[in-house]
C-alpha cells in the first residue's frame, strides 16, 4: 500500500522523460514480470499491451493497473498484429515465440528473471534503458533502495526459517524469495542441505532440520494434490514457531519493487518471534 | 500352505521394518525404532511416527488390496490376465478421486475422496463385467479393459487440464503411476475402513471361487448363488481398489504379477490364492516403495514405474501363453 503511494508520488515525474525520437512508442510485454516492470517505468501510452497473467490478482501485484491495458496471450500471431516496435519477454517465456517474432523483424528485449534483490535493481534500470526512461527507472531504484535499507533485518543471530512450497520444493539463497527471506533477517535451512537455487527438500529432512519457522506460499485457485503437502499434520509440529502461510505469491514471484511488501511481512514475523522469546 | 503363509508374513514383516528405516533423512535403524515407539516430540520421532509409519502402513494396505482383488478377479473370470489396473478399475477409481478433489468434494467432507473413488471403481468393475461377461474370453476382457482405462485416463487428464490450479496438470503422472510419498496418518484412516470391509467381502469368496473352477453349472449345483458371488466380487473389488487408488494413485500390475507367481505354490486353488496374494501384494508394494527411495531418493520416482518393469514383461509372457485363445 505504501508503495502504491510511492508510485503515485512519482507520477508528476512522468511528464519529464527523454526525447521521444529514440524511445519505442508501441511496446508489448508478454511476461508477467516484465509487464509489471514496464507498467512502472513506461510513459503514458507507450505500453500497448501486457500479458493476460498480469490481470490475475493472485500472481500479479499490479492487476488493477493491468486492467487498463489490452492483454495478449504470448502468441506470435496476436503480438505481430499489435504492430509493436518493441516486444519485451522473459527468458523462459515461449522461446519459440521470441524467435518467430525476431524472424518477422520485431525487435525483442529479453529479460532474465530476478534471482536476487540486486536483480530487481538491474532489471528496473534495464527497463528504463529499453523504454527510454532512464531517469524514472533511477528514481524507482533510489526509492527501492531507501525502503530496503529501512526494512532489512539486522544480521545478528538470525533465526532459521525453511521455505516450503507445493510438492515439497524449497528455495535457497540463490533465488529471489531466498534473498527476500535473508534480507528480512532469517537464515535459510536450504543452505544446510546444499540447496542454493530451488530443489526438492523431502519432508523428513525438513522435520529433522527443526527450523524456527516454516514459511509457505499462499494457496492457488482450485484444488491440487501437490498442495496437500502444505497441510501435512507434521508441518504443525515441525517448526518451533509453527508454519506461516501468509506469504502472498504476487508479492514475491516477480522481481519488482513490490518485493518490499514481502520483506516487510517476513521481518514482522521475525520481530514477533524475537518478541515471544 | 501354512508354510507359504508363514514365509509370506515373515517377508512382509521384514519389508515393513525395512521400509521404516529407509528414507532421505539418514537415521540409524536402532535409533529409528526407539523414536517410533517412544512418544517424544523430537524431530526424529516426528519423522518416524508422522511420515514413515503411515507410508509403510499404506504400502501394506494398498498392496494387499491390489493383490487380493487381482486374485479374486482372476478366480472369478477364470482368466490370468484379469487385474484391476489393466482392466481400468484403478483408472476409473482415479477419475472418481480426481473429480472429488477438483470439485472440492474432498475438502468439503473427508470421506468425499474415498467415496468418490469407490463410485468410480464400482462403475469400472460394473462395465468390465458387463462388457466381458463372466464367460467372456481373454480378448473381449482385455479389449474392454483397454477401452475403459483409455477413457478414464483421458478424463483424468481433461479434468486436471481444466483445473485453474497451476499444479494440477503435473499431477496426471501421480494418478497414472501412483506414489506413497508424503502421505499422513489421515490417509491411513481414510482408506483403512473401506479396505477392511472390501477385504472381508473378497476373502469370503474363497469357497465359491474354488467351486467355480469346476464350471458355473457345477458351482451352482454345489449351492453357490452365482449372482450373489458376482455382486460380492464387484462391491469388494470396488471397495479395496477405490480406497487404495484414492490415497496412492493407480499402481498397475501388482494384481497381475502376485497371483501369477503364487498360483503354483497354492496348488492352483483360487480360494487359497486370495490370502497369499494379499500378503504377496503387500510385500511387492513395500518392496517397490523401498526401491523408489533407494534408486532416486530426490526425485519421487513413481511406484507404477517399478511395478511396470516387473509386470509388463510378465504380461507379455502371459499373452504369449494364451495367444492361441486370443487368435
């Protein structure tokens, strides 16, 4: 919420921006994460379309904003019909579509998914470059850094937390959510098991690690067997301080300044833990 | 016969104990059993009591269900190719379970899941007995099975693909191949009553099945009511297969391999084969579940992969044997 005010506070600055000659005028983004970065950085009217996923409030932190843009489904044909002068895609979003668009002569900027808080900064700056809005990107980065410094937990004696997701997957320090948890002042159990990126952590090993806290994501729509592991009775007893289920997916799946909300949420938990001790 | 049952009990018991000490967390066997039996809230006892114990118990329940129902169906249909997995009964039970999960029935009330799987299995057995008939040859039986399995697995895929949940699609593998990873005591309590009830229904078929080896007319002359036998078989099979599939997915070939291996040892009497096959099935699923943890401890290898490695060659061998009848 605070971040929303921040964005609004930045609005007057949008009138500035660099000369219109060298900046793309019809930009299409086809990846949930680049959608959000582009919506933050682009000028009014510069962004022609965002991906359909950007309107899904469970995954997208900017679903309301996305509702004001036409959507695409990442298919080469529909994107070509939009006549973009720049397409922005994520590294893993439909590589065949990207090569098709390039064959059709559409310039495509491919963004790497953020795997750390530093990547949030880098991707924002790069988005500023490709959209021709470097000043706005720099202002966003400065605001992000300021808020991050305020939120980051002091590294003294960090309690241990385990990230646990459907199908028994955990995330280590080499991931965005891992970095978020670290910034919020927790040690990650995954590193004890040599998991740096994402990996399967058997429930047994999670229990044996006896973390202070287990943190899981929010539930998706519909039902799945994969998510029933989050309801395994042993999870209630595995961690001394229980299992926290309040992590909201849209706040951390993408490397946008919105990850600050996740850091704030988790460092509040840390405060509660220390307060309880 | 007594010696066979005793050695099967010993084998199952040994594999049960082995299943309890195998797992990704390296714990010594003595420490494991101590933690299993003492009620301390240590991580070790949690692992033993809440993770490994339900897994081993479920392997026994599921394996016994599949072995028993396979032996009963082979006895009733007098066909060595009959088996709940191959005939699409597990598949239609899986469809029932998937529908229960996706429609929210399973989370609305706990018994929704096994009951829906039971309904699916019931439909599957009913269709099989209808299409193949009790006098039907191997060919019509297998073809009916192929049709029902194909339809059920296509429906499972369709339902999971339609789900708004991003994980649902990846679960097609679980429903096709089966797994016991990360199950809890809740699943044991969900499946056990149904399996016990169905097990009793199937076990009491022992005498009628023996009588039926003499032919249907002879069995009727001996005082067996064939329609009642048939009803009991259908309901019993649906109960055990439905409940097992609801918690463990579709595990193929157990009901085919186990009765086949044990048949010569019981003097080819279908009645005696029932108990032996239940124990043998439990041992086979326990073994498969130990092997998936030893071969690929990280990857949640599916049980059906292992049972198919053993079962599919045997199935081909059986078809080779009965091909004159099939031709």
